[in-house]
C-alpha cells in the first residue's frame, strides 16, 4: 500500500528512491515504486501543503516532465 501523504517533493522522491514527474495535462505527480513495480499518481493538496496519494496507475502515463530533482 502506498504512503498516503508527503510534506514535499523531496520526501516523495526520497521514499521511492527516484524522480518525480508532473503531467503536462493536469499537473498531477507521478513516481515509480520499484518495490511494487508500478507507477503511482499523487496530487498537491489545496494550498500545496502536502502531496496526497491519488491512485495506482494502470496502463500508460500521459506526457510528463521531470520536476524533482531538477
């Protein structure tokens, strides 16, 4: 089960040990969980206070750009 919330992109990246990507369509965040071998979708909460889990990604990713680390 994925962690539900993180305080920052750095915390999200550190936990999963990889890069954080942002969708060019809707701004949601993606990170690869190498332990479960799946992509996970996260989203900033209102006011950018925390990064919250949305869903496990089934299928392909949208067009994304790497945002962390820069």
